[in-house]
């Protein structure tokens, strides 16, 4: 995952700061510190362990509360003296009971999470999954569903039933993201095109 020997732990404390980020929502959850032992334990167990400066010992987040931080990825910064650690939290992160240590709400569901679920269905098809079944039918079927949902959204937009309109909008969004994933394309790629158009219009 990373080369631990390339990291620059503080020469005085032996610690390196770690920014903890939710891998699904991208919300920053907390800041902690690791020494080499804590980092190795984290990499081995796939649960984040810090070095607690107040307790003066290794401390696995969630060892008391059960709200563990399950490791998904870690990346050093450009100077190799800080880590970005991406996790899947099993509950509130802050000891106060808040989702994050910055008093922010960490959404339990997002478009990013939906994208991740779709990608997981592509990588690990499940027979009972609607997504897997639709993907198995091929790109033409996925594209057809996008067209059908777009038409249904247009029809609902002409009426005053907000719930039906929102449900059709959700159906279109889901199938649109599925089509992008099936074409090995990211939503960020589409955003980039919009950004280029915006820059051209303002140039």
C-alpha cells in the first residue's frame, strides 16, 4: 500500500499526522497520529490504530465504543510527512457522538456511494442484483433504460406530483450513472467537459 521506510516520522516524537477521510462521502472525519508500530498494526489488521499521546500507548479507534475505522486506502502527501487515510466508519467517529470531530454530518448515502456500489456490481456480479442483471444484458439495454427513464421524467415534469417527479429523477440518475460506469467513464469526466465549456464561454 505504501513504503513505510519512505515516510518522514517526526524526529522528536516519532509520530506522523494522519487525516482520516470517509472513503464513500469524502468527508474529513478526524485527525490522529501514528508511530511506526501503529501504522504497521493498521496495515495488518485493516482497522485504524493511532498512537494516543494522552494515553501514551497504541489505541485502536473503536476499541471501547465499537465504532471502528475500517481501512480502505492510505496515501502519503508530497513531502512524505503526512498520511491521508481513507476508511469506512462503523459508527460516529467523535467521542461526543458526532459523525465527525469537526461537528459535521457525515451522510450515510451519497452519489459517490452509489457509484461505488455500481462499480462493485461490475467487479463482483450478484445474480439477485438488478444492477448485475441489467449489466449482463449489455450496453444497449442499459442505454435503452436511460432513454426510457428520461421520457418518464419528462412526462412527470408536466404534472404537479412532486413525489413521482423525484422518483423518476432518481431512476434516471441511477441508470445514467450505470451507463457511465458501463462505458468505463467517471462522472468527473462529464464534469470536466462542462468545465471546459464554461471556460470557453467566459474566455
